[in-house]
C-alpha cells in the first residue's frame, strides 16, 4: 500500500477521486482505498480536502457528489463556485510551472483560485497576492509563506486595488507573475474589464518577472475595456483546448508561448 506518494501523485489522486465521485454520484472510503492503493485514513484526508473545495460532500463511510447549484463548503468564500474541469486543468498546468522556493504573484479570479488550490501539495513557495479568496485558501490549506497587499476590495473575486495595493507590490519582487485576464489578442494585447485591476496588472508586468497569463478559452481573441500591455509582455499564455484555434495561431505568430491544458 503506497501512502508516501509525492505531491504530484497526491494532486492527481484527489482529482481522480473528484472525477469518480462526480461520475458515479457517490463512493465509499473502503472502495477508494482499494482502488488507489492507499489507506482509508489517506482517503478520508483526500475527501476532507475535496469537500473544502466544494467538489463533493462527505457522508458516513464515503462521499457523495454535490449539485453545481448547491452551496460550497463554508471554508470557501460563497462567491466561489465549484471549479470546472477546464479550471482544474489550467490550475494544475500553472502549478507545475512553479518551482520550489520561488516567489509567485497570484492575482484574484476563478482561475487564480484554482491555481492556489493546485499548490496545496506543492513544495514550499512564497505567494504574493492581492486576492482575498486566494489568500484565504493559501492560508487555510497550505504551508506556503503568504504576503497580502493592502488596498480596497473590488469585484466579486475580492481583489485588492488602489494606491495601497500598487505601492505594496512595487516594493516586492516575484520570480513569476500569474495574471488572470479578461481578454488577450495578438493585435490589441493584454486587456482587463476592471480598470483598477488593469492598473495592478500593469504594475506587475513592469517588474520584469516572468509573466504567465491565464485566460478562459472563450476570452482568447477578446478585447476587454482596459489595456494592460502588449501581448508580447506575456511569456506564456495558459488556456484550455477549447480556445479558438485561429486566435491561438495569431498569438504564436507574434512569439507568445501557448500552453493548452
């Protein structure tokens, strides 16, 4: 029985359990322990973490799937719905890019929150964020060092913005900057619907760190209200396989690396 799997295997097992419960509607601890060759105690810890995510609900002897409209665990802010399969894949893809000991900036957003969740079993890093949802998850579920900016909350993902946030970020260095944006276009560049969040993104792009842009597939090729930077400011763009091929081709033509999760 293998109860000493590394971080990646732990994440993969939990994702597999989540998929199984979603598909079958329910699963017993004993069955999961046998299927994944781990102890029942390990399975119970996995189910506890997955319940915290809002992926399933624990019951006596196992777990059952939750409806997408059902409220998520009280441990997760109520504005965060259960993550989609696309978001989970994007979260894992970005987490795999982050190396042990790095300082990484994570902004607010649904994809950013999923990246934070994917760092749960990751080797130790320092997370800098202006997203209260991200900060809450990292603080409650990981051992990572956490730095939170000041500022005023804005938007449903509780992003911190304003002069306090910008001043704090300008005094910090991140090896890797991860930005969730509302639009990316080879011609119009990196864009954001929220002007205050666009200002934060501009500050982070100008730090000279490696910039990873995450964007939902439906927003590839879209132009949002506020311009952040030229598209070539992004070192890597991570989205899902459902993104429009023509827009992805345009991005590769201008030299942007694309990762499809």
